[in-house]
């Protein structure tokens, strides 16, 4: 048997042609590397969008309201049907109502040393949509003060505009939290004054928030009208840049924070590029399989007469098949392993670069990439086996 293998090696090496062998293997390597890279890019893309470490607790919450036009002025409340339809959408995880105050209110400083007064409006929202954790976020009629969550933009406006025009001192968040304000609530039977205190600052919702208990109490006893339709809602979504979300809002004449949804147009381009890379990888793999199959055919066909002679002398086609599989298959598996290891190094390198910027992807190629590599190995092995079987069973020449 060793002598037979030596003889077969000489015959096949003579017929194969070294240049053709190198070209076939190079083409197969490039194609496998590209298809594995395309699969891993898809996995990384998914990580960038949905990995919890990459989720933005601010961007993933959108405040939605009707787009105001000349036709709907004064009728921008959201109906139950519109809210329920939004809840049913796949890109929406949960929906919360932003309940507005239907009563007049003002807020002022409790100290003459810090004169401040302005009319104000409040909103309330369910607890799970608030990004501030405070033990003081509760209220009843016997509470010492009304807790308030203010948007950071209000403090910026005060520090960099209002304080200069009024000759007032600039304030830090810690100082503001220590100040007790007077909240004046006006109703049909006169004015009620309560104490209020800011317990936190938020970037998620750009309005003054109070607990839902206070809002129900105020709207029940001080509301000027009975129109309780919410004009704004807040939605939680995994992907604020989802093109489907942007299209839905536009179709329903709804609007949200433009800074959070403007990336949807770029997402379409990125989606297209990623899909094209996958299709390109598949096409190149199919082309490489064709080239490699032709190489096998040429290798066997060029040694046709020698192989026929060996078969006449008693060498079975199964022996030739086993020899040729041992000749080609290890090289194929080596190419797949090399491509996978190279991709692993590239993935680790990209992971290090992105981690330094606070962006997280997996350190090593994902399960999908591993499965794809195994699938490619099985597919190429099957194609190689069929090609060899087909071309070692050619009919013998009649003498």
C-alpha cells in the first residue's frame, strides 16, 4: 500500500500542475475568509444594536406626540386607538402615558434672598419610565413636600441665560436639591400652596415631572376642564434608529426627538452594505467551489490514462477515491481553519479598538460564524467527494 500511495502521488502531482493548485487554493481561501467575515459582520452589527452594554438609557426612550399642522391645531390629543396601535408594533417594548396637569400652577422661591417666580406646568409618567432613583419619589396629602424631577436643560437654561439677565447666582445640582420651593396650585376655590423640592435631574424627558399621585390629586380638585386625553406618550424601544419606527411615525403623523431617530436613514444604508457583503461572500464562495471543482476534474482528467491503467491492474475506484480525498481534504480543512483563526485575530483587534471607545462587541467570533465554518467544511467535503467519484468512474477505452 505505501508503494501504491507513492506511485499515485507521482501520477497526480504530474497531472495536477502546481500553479493551478496554488490558484485554486488561493481563490478558495479568499472566498472562505470573505464569507466568514460577512457572517461575523452581521453578528457584530447585531451586538452594536442590541447588546445591553451598548443600550442607551436615554436614546432608547422616545417621547412621541402628534406633529402640529395648520389642520390639527387644538386637537393634538392622542386617542386610545392610536396609543393601542402603537403598543402593538414590534419595535415598541412598552408605552407610558405622559399625563399633563390641567390646572394652573406657579413656582417661587421660599426665600427673599433668592427671588424667583414663574408660572409652571407639570407632567407625570409611570415609575418604570423614569431614569432617576429616589427614595423621595412618592407623595400623599400628608407629605412634607412635592418631589420634582427637572430636566437638565432647565438648569442649563437658568445658569447660562436666566441668571445673567436677572443678576442671580449660578447653581449646581446639589444646591438646587437643597432648595425648598413654594408650589402654588390655583383652582375654582382659590389657591393652595405646597412645598416642593427637586430630587433629581433627567435627560430622558424634557418637562417637570411630579409623582402620579400628586397629578391625580391636582387634576381631580383643581382641573379647569375635563379633557384628559394625553398629548404625549413615552415609548421604550430597543432601536430608536429602526427605519420601521421612523416610517411608522411619519405615516401616522407623529413625531419624536429628531436627534434620536435621525440615524434611521443611515441605518438603511448600513443594512444594505451589510447585506451586500453577505451576498458577495456567498457568490465568491460558489465561484471558488466551481474553480476548485474544475481543478479536481482537471487533476483527475489529466491523469486519466495512468488511472485507467491502475484500475486495469486491479486498483479499485474506492482506493483511488480514498487517496484523492486524503490528497485534497486536509488542505481544504487547513484553509478553513486558517481563515477562521485569521478572522479571530481581526475580531479581537476590532474588539480592543471599540472597547476603548465604550462600544462593546464579542471578543471572539460568534456561534453563527463557527457554525458557518463547519457548514462550509461539510459542503466543500461533499462537493470534493462527488467530483472525485464522478471522474474516477469514466469508462475504459476499448482495445
